[in-house]
């Protein structure tokens, strides 16, 4: 099986598949699961001067965009702007939106459809004064005709409210500047679908609370709606072995195995430039025991945080695999726990970080267990340094669903300097 339209350096290799699991070799710089591409630059607000424009890095929240959509659409209508520009072409709908824009506090206008319709029904006389003819004389009509008249008004208001909500929501989404979903070839799961594993779907969510959860190298077990369950997930920049379950029973079994740890063994290879335990103390193996937690200042990063301050226990066993002399060493890493960015942070905490790590690398700090004075200075890889993260999921051992038989998969990698 091949993917002719996918760049060769981003193409997955299927190492094994059966009715329960798929084992793949993921290349570096490929997402594990579908996501969103980088968002386009925010559109300029025509009603604000250049000096008042919001920073290009700002993205409106759903509530901010909702209020802004109401305000802009009501202004456009007052200025006689072509109704097609706001996807609203009904006079009554424009009347509702115009009157919503004059509300003292537009943020009070509900965003949920059902609540929005009820809001319009309660305020129909203010929002739709043009329906006065339907209301005139209601009190003077017999009871049965009054009920029919009220029903007709409510039905008309409901119909207009539905159209108004659709128009506002259309503009709200545009103002939120949301990124586009990735294409199938841009993720490992998407490529599996291209190869015929599972149905097409870009939706990814966490496994339900009724399912067994796990601590993988980076995330909990996740489920793709096309019935592909990512059991062993890797960062986009990390290459190597991934495991995907093809049904709920297999996913639950494997997630339990990952959580209990005894039957799952993970081996990573990492290229580091500076490693004080080895370069200064000639140690060839050891254990890193440094607690981690999500960073309080950078959303995508984790940080070293003591357990007493909310950090989570993190342990990694390491040993020296190869020595490249001045170009650093290759470490064999065995994560005992599995936290987000655990290996990358542990390598940065002990030495200079993993080569090519744009988040944590090349910032050596003192390794408190052996180097109280610090190792000093920053390491530099020079102009010929690789631009990708040199961290590879080299070997994975786990029990097979149904039989429990232990199986091992291995993905070779060449971290020699000549391949950099």
C-alpha cells in the first residue's frame, strides 16, 4: 500500500495490522492525529482605524465574536450595505439584527439557538415592530381566534429568529478567525484512513470516562470517531512507533496495560550534546526523578515543578548508547512514567536538551545530583545542526489484545552525525 500524493519524508509505514491493532512507524514532523492548520491573519475591521486595530496575534473568543458580529451587521444595515455581504437577505431578519445591535448590552443576547429563539419571542415587540399588524386587535378577538393569532405571531417570530441566528453565527465564525482542519495526509491517523483503515473523520476526542485511561508518553489514550483509537501517541516532532487500536475492547485492554506499566516497555533514542553524568562523571546509566507540571506562563509547555507545589511524579531511566565524542552522545531512554514532554524536559534539566528541540533544548542547567556548580555556558550545534528533533520511539513491547502474548516492534534510526 502506498500514498503517492504524500511527500516521502512524511509518509507513515505500516509495520503490522490485524483486527485489533495497527502498528506504524511515524516520521518526524507529522501529526499523530488530525488537528488544525495555522490560522490565517485576522481580517481588518473596516470600522476601526489602523492605529486602533487589534494585534494580529489576538483571536477573538466565541462570545467576543458573537457580540462583534451583531454590532457590525447592525451597522452595515444602517449604512445601506448590500445584505448579501452578511448572508442575510430578509427584511424582517435584518430588522431583528438591527434592533439587537441597539440593545444596551449586546453581550446579553444568547448564543445558543434555543435560548436565542426564546429571547426573540420574549422581546418580539421591540425586535420586530413590523409585526404590529398581526398583533392589532388580538384582545378584541374571540378566544379561539386570539389563540390562532398568537400562534401565528410566535411561528413567524420563531422563523425569523432562526434565520437571524444563522446569519449572526456565520459572521461570528468568520470573526473568530478559526484555522482550517488539517488534510488527511497531514496526520498519521489521516494517512491510515487514506490507506483504508477506518472511515473519514477529522474529529478527535478523549476516551469517555467509562473507558480505561492511560498515561502514554504524551497524552491520554484518544479516540478518533472513525473507530481508530490512538493508544501510543507521539509529538509531531517525535518519530518512531505508534500503536492504534481498531475497536473499543482492544483500546480498553491496551490502555489498561499502559496504565499498569508492568507489561509495557518503551525505548527511545535521543541525541544530546552535553550530558554531565557521562561527560563529567563517567556514568553510563542512571534515573532522572524530576516532577513536572503544565507551565503557568506558556500554554504548550510543561515545566519542572516540585510535587509539593503541584508537580506530578516523573521518572526516566537512561543509559549511554553511543558516543560521538565532540558531537555528543546517543541516549537510550526508558520512561517509567508518561507525562507530556517528559523526555524532552528531563534531557533539558540534566544536560543541554535533545538536539533539534525548539521548546526545551540547548539550555543546560546544573544537574543537582552530580554537578552543584553547574556546567556553564550554552552548547551550540553550529550551522550544520539538524532542524528536526532527534528523538525516536525506537522499540515498543506490549501485550497483544485477546491473547495477552507479549509482542515487540522495533524501528531503526540512524542518528550518526553524517545523517544530520
